[in-house]
């Protein structure tokens, strides 16, 4: 019979030893591990196992020594003398936990082994062999016993430096129980002592703390016998243990600090003063002033808080590099004492910090110097001093100065407003952007007027700065001034900025782009004809071979107007129609421009496809119809694989210019396809989708639902062909059949007599169906993993009425849920629209507040899962992606407090294999750090707000695909909490980081998908 848990027994009122029940219950209620110390030491094996089970069942894994003192240590002390098998069971329970936890339990087990002198050494052997300890811990076994355990290792030492000095654990108790002469022998050896109880390495610190607390007379004897001068092996830093344990030996600490100098004395005295609440501040201040040359950091930090007047002279002569946060604190103190030496300090440092050849840490110190701007109030003269530093850095790259200007903008923008107006006219785009954003944030009554006045400036950068600020201000009163400026502006760059400002200011495009007749436009173009140039290198461009663009009046567009469009667009760098073309676009018949776009794109694709000629892609998107979409998609993969990433990105942006939901659907498909590999392409697609979502006032997910195209099919899955009576029918497997009205027959192939336009339409349709199905398959599988839900009404609109999504609905199993998220019923949609359960019984969705989601194997029990698998097999239904057959991984409740997955830890495989498997499953490359190294791959579960990181070693950018890399322990973090990118070092460095999540706080599906991903990336049989 299965043993009842402690929680069950408590619920049933089973009587337990009162201290045991009280201690456990108090711990479970409060989480305070100190309650475990109230558990009596005279517990048997079964009772101690109950303690451990109760803690684990409560979802807790205590990490402090208290847990092991209460459970493992007391268990070791009370083991039956002859029954070592129980100890082995305890060790088995501990295998797999963190090393420090194993070490704590191992101390007690080894102490027990030594205390009893176990003859067969089975316990000691088990500890070493099964807990993976290095042969560096022993307890003085005889030579032949040592041989048995360690196989002849000669250097067996006990490292005695764990935990705090008080209270002593079981191991401390053994050492502290040694006779005076043996203990003095250990202490006087300083770094190592071999006794009958073993070899103690680096014992002094902790051992001294324990002796000072628990055997003060012996410790006093040891101090009295210390030689003068002190041996080098005596480390003053070890006095921190004594200081922590007791204040009885403070005078001795000060005495021995006076016998030496250097960093140990400095660190020890600062630690002592902090623990004694400033009792020794005068002495420590004096030492800091003396010792600052050896290590300015700790000395400055101490003096900044305790004695600023002593800190300022030292800071004035400071030339060494220190952490930015430390210097920030010192400069804040200097700013607060501006008239008492602070200003002199700043000015003395200025010449040392303006060297343009200084390396990056000096830049950090320069930034920290701006702590003067955080002082309240800002001291008089701070403005002039900061400007001195900024002007002195004039030779430094503008982007570096930008960091300093950002600090100014963050702290005191109003104080430097005039300077930001000067900065707005700078030739550096970085500095102009900082100035523009700052001036817009401190907008005054005359900000718009001053910006308009810059439009008349003689220099391009001046006019450009004014236009950029006006775009940010978006003030309708500036519209007339912007139109006037556009008429006279000669710089294409400035004209583009002016148009952007006009669009932002006017809001309504009809107001921003004045209506002008085609005759007026032609006349204006004629005046510019000599300046209108087709790019000389675009030899592939043959305007005579292009179908004419039709105007809205039915006339072909003139050659002059076409030349104007090409000339202006070729100078416009952004993947959008040049603003100067906007008035002309209102006269072009966009419904009849598809042939022009396809022919122009074909000309460009037949050239060397220079990125400078990307204007052809803009025209292809802006003038193209549905037929252009497959032709824009086709070369993207080839460009990406042949290091022409920018062209692939441009093509994605051109797709965004094509009218209709089909284009947005393709962008959604591409965003998913390139979310891991070639993610600059996916990023461009996602940006276009986000813009479309904002324009429609919906979320990205809602937009993705809205843009699934019908491809012209009606509710009966039929669609007409151009120039033909033949109708196309979309089958549930996404194949096409063709209905002949005259014969009333349906065929799998179209008749050979179809006109060319109809044949082209079928060819394009098949490509779009293929891309649509591919994109929706990936999107819906992601929705399954993310547990996306649709309101029942919206689900019906999408999956019961949409000609494409109907087929997906019929090949998947769904569930309806209450508004509280509780499941109501599971069902499948038949191709005829009826809904049924696993037994085939018809059901209805009649509750308006229900939501619908796809069924994940973790949502149902084993019997239900088998029933639905049988249903699909019986109906011969093949899901579009693994759903019910999806592999799952369940979390062991005992592991709910763990934070690292060792599924692939230590496994090695080739770079090419890893990338292929990981990126196929949606894992993305993390930060690129020093020397092009790659720190990790990660995957985001957006809806669950969880990211998972997999550290990698020996991996870098541009690596040979055959090279091997090593994988680490994966861990979960709060979604979006870790920044990644070039030279980003934001990944958690230890498990104490608050962003790292325990397994128990991660949704079950996220945990399962992660584990199964890792198992697929590096299977158990993987050797390379």
C-alpha cells in the first residue's frame, strides 16, 4: 500500500510527535526555514523522510544549511550503527541536486564515517563515487583505507571554508572537539595541517571565527603566540569571520592591522567599521587616506560616505579606472560639495579625460562625471563645466559624444536648451536625433516658430534639423510653412524630411498632398527636364519595353512623367514611394498597372540586382497586383542564403506595398519562416505587420486572423476564372478541381483551351495557396503551443465560414472553455460543418461566453487522448501538424523548485546540425559578445510571458558548420526581461537572479515544449 503523505496524515488528524508536526507546519505556513530547527533530533528514518516529503510536496526546496541540519545531518547521527544501506538511500535522494547541497549532506555522512571508524568503508565510497566528488575530501583514513576509496590519490584534503562561522555544523563540531595541542598545531600551520582527523586546507578564517565564538580562551592563546612580524600566510582578511562571530577581539584585530599594511588591512578595517556602526571611523579614515594609492576604489567609496573632505583631494588625482557606479557616487559627492572643493576637483580632472585616444573605460568615467547634473540643486557653474567637457571631446566620434548628451538630456534638458538648438543643426544624425527628441519633450511656446525659422537656413543640416523637429512636433500650424519650403528646396534629403513633417503636421493625406491636375504636373516636370536623370548604372532599365502605365482618364502616362518618377525614386533611399511622386500617384490607374510592375521586376531580376536599384522593387510593390506576390517571394530564400540579406529585406518591404490582405498574409508567413534564421527579414516583415495592425486598431494576432485571404473563393469554395466560364473549386486537401458549366462535370485538370489570362491566374493561385497553407500551418501550431483562445463567435467566423481555415478546423481537435478557463467540451468540426465529440455524437456550441482553443495532449487524460486518436484514425483524418501525437514531458513535482534543465548539458554536436534543429523549432540566436562569440540561443513563449535560454560554448559568428559546440543547462526567465544583441551582457549570471524562474512557475506546456525541443535538438544518441 502506498504510504500516505504527511499532508494527508495531518488532514486526517493522525497523531504525530508534537514538535515534528509543529515544526513542519510552521515552516510550510511561513516559508521560514528556521522552524525546521525545532524538529527533535531523535527522529527515525521514516519520520525524517516525512519531513522531506512534506517540504517537496509543498513545492519548496530549501537551500540553506538549516534544512540539511534538520534532516540530513540528524538522520546521519541517528543511523543504526551497522546499517549503512539507509545512508546510501539518503545519498541516492541527493544525487542530481546542486553541488553545494550535496556537500552539506556529505559533510555529515563523512563525519559519521570517521567518528565510527567504519571498517568496510562502504558509506564513504558511496559518497565519493555516487555524488561525483573530486578526491579532495577525506578524514584521515589509514593508508590502505585511503587506497580503497581513492585508488591511490596522494593529495587528500578537507577544504574547510563552507557556510558561516556560527552555528557550527556537524563537521565543525568534530574539529572544534580536538584537544588544545592539536588545535594549536592546525592554527599555527596557517595554511595546512595534517592531523589524525585529516588534512585541513585553508582553514584559518572559518576556524578562527568558530574558536573566537566557542573556545575564546584557546583563541586568545593562539593570538598571544603569534610571531612579529606576522608570517605572510596569515591573511588579515580572515578576521572577517572573527568580526562576524564576536566583538570580543576587536582590539586584537586593530593591533594586528597596525602590524601590517596594504589591501588586507584596508578591507579588514572597512569591514570592521561597517559591523561596528562607525565606532572606528577616525582610524579607518586615516588608513584610507594612506592606502588609497594601492587601491583607490574601496578607499574612495568609504571616504565618499564618511569623510568627503578627505575624499576630494584623492579624487582630484585619481587616474585609475574604476567601476562606473563607484565613480558616479564619488562625483555626486563632489557635486554636493561644489563650493568646498568639488569644482576644483572636477576642473583638475578635465585635462586627463579629454584624450581622444583614451580607451572605453575612460568614456565611462566621463559619463560618471556628469553626476554633477544629478545634484539638487544643480550647482552654479555646472553648465559651463559640462560644456567644457563636451567641447573638449569634439574630436571624439559623434556617437560617443551622443552618450554624454543623452545624460544631459536625461537630467537637465531645460538648463541646456540653447545648446540643444545648436545641436539640432549638427551634421551627425545621432546628435540631431537627441536634440530633436529633447526639444520636443521640453516644448515651449516658441518651439514651433524657431523650428520653422531653421527651414530658411543656408546649410543643409540646419534645414534638415528644422524639418526633423517639425515632424516630431506634428503641429498643424506648420503645414503652410512646410509646403512653401518644399517648393523651393533643392536637397532631396531635406525634401524627404519636409514631406514627412508635412504628413505628420497635416494628418489628412489629402491636405498634405495638394491636388494638382495632370497638366500642371506635366508643366512642372518640363521645367525640371534637364535635371531629371535616369541612374547611369541602371543599364538594364528599358522603358520602351515596359507596358504603359494608364492614367485614370484612360490615357497612357507620358515618357516625361515616367522619367520624373524614376529619377525621384532612384534618389529616395527608403523602401517607400518618394514624397515628390505622391501628387502624380493620384492620376495613375492602380488597377491596370500590374503588367507594368511585373515587366519592370523581370528586367531588374535579369540584371546583377544592385541594391542601389531597389527603386525597382518599390515600383513592383506599389504598382503590382496579386500576380506580383509570388515573384517577389521567390528570390528571397536564395538572396538570404547567398549573403544578400538586404535584398531579401527590401523584397519583404516591397511586398508590404502591395494592396490587399494577400500581401499581409505573405508577410505573416515570412515573419514566421524567418523568425530564427535570417531574422532581419522576419523583423522587416513583422514591422510592416505591426504598422498595419496599428492602422487598423487591432493586435498582431487579430490582424493575422483578419488577413488570411479567401483567394477569391466563396462560401461554396468556388471562384471564377478571368475570361472564362470555368469555375475553380478548392478541395479540403487544398487541391484544385475545375467545373465545366456546359457539361456539368468536374475535372482535376483545367481545359487546354483556357485563355492565357486564365492560365496565369491558375498558376498564381496555386502558388498563393501553397504559401497560405504553409503560413497558416506554422501560425496555428504556434497558437497551439501558446494556448491561444478565440471567443466562440469569432472562432465560428474564422473556422466555419472561411474557405481556407475550414479545412484546418476539420483536421484538428478543439475544446470550449468557460470564461474562467475551465474546460467544457472537446469537439471536432466535420467537413459538412457539424460538430461532434470523440464518439461521433453531434454537439452544439450554444454558450455565448465560451472561448475556443486547440487541444494539447497535456490538456486531457490518457483515456480521452486515446479516444480522440481512435476517432481521427477511424475518420482517416491527418492533422496539419503534430497535435495529439505531440511528444510531452511532465514535470516531476519534486523538481518544481529547480531552475536549470540538464537535458542537453555537456552534449556536443556540430554547429550546422544544432542551428538547423534549433532554428526549425523557433530558437533564436542570443547575444554576440567578445570576439564574435555567441552566448546562447533562446525561445520566446510570448503569451505565457516566458523565455527559455540555452547557453552554448565554443560557438561564434561565421563558424565552420562542421565545428563542434557544447551545450549547457537551459533555464527559464520572465518574458522580455533579458536583452539580447551585439555586446549585450544581460543574461543572468547565477540562479539567484530574480528573472530566473523555477520550473513550478512555468506553464506546463512551456515546460513540456522546451524539454521536447531540447531532446530533438540533441537526442540521447547524439555523438556529434
